[in-house]
């Protein structure tokens, strides 16, 4: 089968298209013929081993699993011994940043992992970018208890995680203020937040409102900057170490000092998080699609994602969608 293979850590150019052996199917696994995947910041982080300690998890000298791609959408081609949740021909999608493997024509996944049927109204390409941002954003929103009546500000509302966070917080019943740069204002406003603040035209920390949660979804602001926006029992939650790697060091002290806390919730891959994503897709959540690249253009796709300026998500088209009508029918939803 064709796959994007990274035999060593490095820049986008280490990603090569190769013909490799098809994955073998273990107990409880299904074989998925991949139609689409994504290129996201997790793939970039693993490919270049950044931060350095990623090597402890992914391999010291090079990626232990050389086929990256944490997200996938495709069709079940074969069902392994002991697997019973899916049948051959089912449209499925999912996530896995331990096994990766989405940048290939075939992928084996345990049926108890983060894998689910694609909702009828979603195309393969939309489904391929529906999980990563929502998994990370959902982790933070659930850990900080966001629900009806919560006031939430999302900084970095145009990114993969941020655009999911805006929609998921609304789905959970929160009031949402979304902060992004000028170029993204229109696309972020279309996600439905109560207010959009353009940080290039206005000091977002001086808007005179208080929030239960300020979610820095891109790691580009700081607790210090956002402190005036937080209620005394509020949370400043992050997905990144922050501009000076300060965030992890603030979690413990702010837990015991009076006033708002810094939170760095760690995502746990599992069926619970997948069920949360599927539930949100049954409501208002639609992943924001920025660009689509063909498998052969993987290096260009990596270069674009590493500008850190994508708006929402980048699709990697691995193979033509089977002609089941669903992709055409769903093509109008979501994407930018
Ligand atoms: N904790 C985890 O397990 C985990 C997993 C994946 C990713 N991450 C981290 O989460 C962060 C977000 O990932 P992502 O995929 O959502 O990112 P992304 O999609 O690449 O974010 C792109 C957006 O970031 C915004 N941005 C770039 N520079 C900015 C700045 N200086 N100030 C404000 N906004 C800026 C841009 O929006 P504007 O043009 O509107 O400013 C752009 O639309 C990354 O730091 C990534 O490393 C963490």
C-alpha cells in the first residue's frame, strides 16, 4: 500500500511516499481503507520531535511508528477475530496519537478505541478532521466543568483546537467570546459565538468582562495577560507550554493560592472522548476545513500547517471517496 513514511525526525522533507506492507489485523481490530486523514500540529510535533521529550514516547532516534496521521476517515475493509462492532463497508472515522497510521491507504484499529460510524450528513473529508481539535478542546471543557450558564473566552478561536472549542462550548450551553486575528474574523463569526474580538484591533484583555474559563487554545497568550478577564474562581486553561514554557509551572501554585487557577488538562484517548465528539456532531459542531491536500503533496501540507496560521483544519486526501453518495450530499456543510 502507499503511505507517507517518516524514518527520521526533521523538517517537512523527511516525509516520503513509499510502498509498504499492509498492516496485519490483530484480535478485536478492524482494517480501514482510508479515504482522508488530516495534517495537524500533533503530526508536526511527532515528525520533528518537538518538544524534545516527545522522543521518550515516540522513539529515541526516529519515530517508532513511521507512518504518522492521528486522524482518519474511511471504510471498513476487513473485520478481525473477536471484533463485532463494525461490518465490512461501514463508514468509520476516529483518532489515535499513539498508533498514528492515518497517512496510509490501510489502517488497523482496535474497535474499542477512538473509532465510530461517520454520521450520515458528514463527508469523509469532514469526518477526517472532526476528532483531533474536538478531542483536545473537549478534554479542557469537560475538565473545567463548562456547562449551561458558563462564560467562556476562547483565545486562538481560529485554530484547529480553538474552532472546535468555540462550537463545543456553545454545544454545552455556554456563552462564548471568541478571540482571533483580523483575517479569521468572518470565519470564526460563522461558528456562532456570542461575540468575536479581533485581537489585532482591540486589546482583548481589556474588554471589561469576566469569565469562568479563559481557554488559550494556541499557547500564545499568558495567565498574566488574561488575569483581568477571570473570575476569582475561574480557570485559565491551556493546551501548550506557553511562550516561555511557563504554563506547567503555574498549575501547582495556582491550585493552592486564592484566585483563578491555571489548568493543563491532559487528553485521555478513549471511547468516552469519541462519544463526546459524536454527540457534538449530532448537535451544532462542524469541523472547520481550511485546505485540502493530496497524499502526494504531504510536504506542502506540512509546510502550510507549520506556518501556524491555518484556520481550522487541513485535510489530507488519501484515496478517492467510494461512490456512496454521502460525500456529495455532505459537501456543503462546515468547511471554509
Ligand atoms: N496538549 C496537547 O496534547 C496538544 C495536542 C495538539 C496540539 N497542541 C498545541 O495546541 C496548540 C494549538 O493547536 P492547533 O492545532 O489548534 O493550532 P493551529 O490550528 O495551528 O492554530 C492556528 C491559529 O493560531 C493562531 N495564532 C498563530 N499565532 C498567533 C499569535 N501570536 N497570537 C494569537 N493567535 C495566533 C492563528 O490565528 P489568528 O490568525 O486568528 O491569530 C491561527 O489561525 C499548539 O500550540 C499545539 O502545539 C497541544
